[in-house]
C-alpha cells in the first residue's frame, strides 16, 4: 500500500511560476528581447541555469559562463524579493487540506523540488511543518527527469519507491517519478501529463481514499 506522498513545489503547492516569469521577463528586456508567458512554459520544473540557457536561446544570445552566472544571480535577486512577500493566501486550492489529510492518515510527506529557494517559500506560506523530509535544489546534483530528488526523498522517509506517490505539474517530473519506480499524479492537463497514473486539475480533487485506489493499478 501507499505509505508516502512526495510533492513538487512550484505548480503543485504554490504558484511561483508567475514570479519566475516576471523576473525572467525583466532580464530578457534588459538584454533587449521579449519573453512571453508562452515561452515561460518551457521553464517550468527546469533548473535555474537550464532556464537561463533556454531564455538566452530564445533571444539568440550566446554568453560565457561567468556572465551567465551573474545574470542568473540578478534574476534570482528579483525573484527572491517577490517570494519574501508571499503568505499562506498563495497556497494553491486544495493543497493544505490534502497535506492535512495525508498526515491524519499516517502517510509520510516529503518535498521534491528543483528550487534552491524552496525553504523561503515553505516558511513564508507556513507549509514547513507539514513535511517529514525536504529535498530541494540545494541538495541534489541532477535535475528532473533524473529521479534523484524523489529517490532521496523516499530514502529519507524510510519507505520503498513502490510505496510512494509523486505529485507533479511538469512532464519532466512525471518522468523522474517513473524512473524512480514510483506512481505519479499529474496536476494540470492530461494532454501534457498523460504518462501519470492519474491526472487532476488541482489537489482539491485528491483524497487519501483516491490515493489508495492508484496503488491497485
Ligand atoms: P530556483 P519545482 C522549479 O520548482 C520551477 O518550476 C522552475 O521554474 C525553477 O527554474 C526551478 O524550480 C529552480 O528554481 O531558481 O528557485 O532554484 O517545480 O521543482 O518546485
Ligand atoms: Mg513544478
């Protein structure tokens, strides 16, 4: 049976994509090109430096490593300024209730995020106490679709991969779950997340009962 739930952060528990977008857009404008919300979809779930590479390819700009590190840091400073103002009103619909439901039913809960800013976001939204383990971008060396973030989460919780369900909004995250040998629930559209065991529009559609149903497939 299912013993643990592993949650992605951006797009599953909170919507920080809008802040990432504003900060990347500002950087693009300073570099002299437009960056649309449609372009921003390509950055979801992707690490900071990989995101910058995608952004620069959209602008047709080639830069050396040192300049790229400097630009990534500037983007992050703008982003950080925005997330320090976050509060619990920015938790996505159904997320808090489902986290509580998990804990009340004795399930272990972990975070599996690519973000190096995860702790700031969890603390500002008051979500930190809901987690038994927190694996974020400061603790991993390989990005999703590599399974590292989830494998580490399961081992820290003391559960087996087949006892875990991963909640993800990004295709790369669903692939990471599969490579880790875990079941997955996609949050968003069945078109892009079709490989998940179940796809829901938001965590508002999830219950622990529904979770155990996934375990039988
Ligand atoms: P940072 P997740 C990801 O969070 C975001 O979806 C992605 O857009 C971002 O580039 C990445 O974190 C790194 O974030 O710059 O804060 O380290 O979806 O894995 O929770
Ligand atoms: Mg995400």
